């Protein structure tokens, strides 16, 4: 009897570990800091109070500065050679940040109509520094090898790859955070300056081959936390807990995977396609203007030196390649035609369903191609276009 109990227990543990999907490390960070005696709740309450007062005192949307550019240094801390990501991947990630923080991401068109008026279309830009604090020339990327496998959640990280002055630079560490954390971003005031910044698992940095987090949006989400944003459902899974942002609807819980709109809780449709939810990268699409105001207020009040330097840097947008596809018609019932008007042509295309299963694929040899989708069941599908360095994804609806 006892051995059955043990087997059952082991199976239950196995099921729990296997069922747990990797996700943002904010709760892990807060719990870890609390255990060290850091008054996490007090820090967050005080922070939110200051930001609320600042936003109320302006009595209107704070005027966006004409150009907000945050200088970034990326520390790659690697144990396996696959974790030693290329400069190109880093540059791609910076370009992704610039798209997503400014409403320039192509998939923004998939935002449901009812949420379109709230999209933040201008915001924060990021650039890789080209000069070290000592005035030496740099790529904005530092590289460090380590014997530690899961270095991203260890104190040693900051000895192996010390932060550059976190008042003047956004430090992003690309370091293995284990199997259950995709990354983490430090709330203002939550950790000492030498640990302020963002950590992203190398598996999910930039464009990558993971299924859920393949568009570099772990970094987008974690930088949202770094600039003071909470998860869109607040801190607790109920309708009382809010993220403090006026134009995000109350939401009872997080979403995973790629749900279909609408999903309603707390008396209204949920904005699960927000960068601060837990949905897959291909389905998170937007910050709201309210979230952007909060991030800008956080920079003004807590991270002002990020803007007060004249550090030279590159934005990663100098050589933007794009396929710029139009899908005709969409929704489609029979023949799907894809017309390309970008400055490069993809090598191949894939059509997947919402679970990532490949439905069809083929090579792309010209600026227009067609495929028969009449046999597909009705529903939402994704068209992926790719060459060796670029990937774009488009949503299509089969009637
Ligand atoms: Zn998070």
C-alpha cells in the first residue's frame, strides 16, 4: 500500500513539473527578495503611489518627449556554446524592442477593433551603446563564459558580468534562468543598483526556435516590468486586483497559449493580447497608451539618468529587412494569395494552426504566390515567412 502511495506521489510530482510551463520570473524574484527581508509590498505600494500622483498632477496625458532613447548594454553569460548568441541575434532583439515599444510591429493589425483606440503607437526607443563608460569603442555586447549552468538566477551573475552603471544604462543579461523562468525584470527600487536590469534566458532572446516565446517578446515583457508595469491582471487572480492602468480592462487571471478573442472576465472583454499577459509571443501585440504613460513616468521619476546622457549608440534599425506581405483575401475560403512588397523576399513559408501544427509549407520564389486552403477547417491560422535571418508572421482566418 505504501509503495503505491510513493508511486502516486512521484507521478504527481512528475506531472506537476512536466505541466509547469516556463514563464516570467517576477513572482520568483519577489518571493526571493521577501525571504531576504526586503519589504517588497511596501516598495511596490510606495512606487505605485508616486507614479499615480505624478500622472494625476499632470491632469492629462504626459507629453511624450520627441525622442526617448534608452542606451542598452547586453551581457551574454554563456555555459554552452549555443548560449553564446551572435551579435546579429542581439541586434535583432533591439530592433524587436523598437518595433514593439513604438507600435511598429506588423502583427499590430491583429489587435481586436475594440482595443485599437488604446494602442501606444509611440514610446521608447532602444539602442546598443557604441562607447563604454570609459570612452572605449564597443559593440554594446559583452561576453562571459561560466561553469555555472543556471547562472541567470544566481548572485554570481553580477560578479561574472558586472552591470554597467545602471543609472545610465539599461543592462540586459542573457543568461540561463533554468527550465521554469523565461526571464525577469527588476521593478524600480526592488533590488540594489548593481542588479537593476533585465535577465532573459538565451533560449528566448531575439528570434529563436522555441514554440511559445519565439519573437523576442520575453525581453519586451521584462522591460515592461523594469519600467514599472505590473501584469495586466494585477497581482492576484481575482477582479479586485488591478494593474493600476486606466485603459487596461479589469482581468481576473492570466492567459496562456493563444486564445481567441473575445474572452471575458470581470464584466468586460480581456486584453490578453497585451505584452504584459502570459500569452505566447505570436499572440502578444500591444502596450496601451496608459501603460506607456506609466513607463514614461517611471523613467522620469526613477530612472531619469537613462535619458540624460549623450551616449552614442546604434538602434538596430539601420538595415531593416522586411517581407511586407498582404494576404488576399482574408478571411479566405478557397485560394490564398500572398503578395510581397518588402525589400527582401522570403525563402519559404509555413502555415500553422493555433497549436503550432504545420498545415502546409513551401518555397517562395517570387513576389506573389498562392496556395489552396479550401480543405482546411474554419478557424484561425498563421502564415510564417522566413529567410535565413528574418521571420514574419501573419494571422489569417479560414471561413
Ligand atoms: Zn511578468
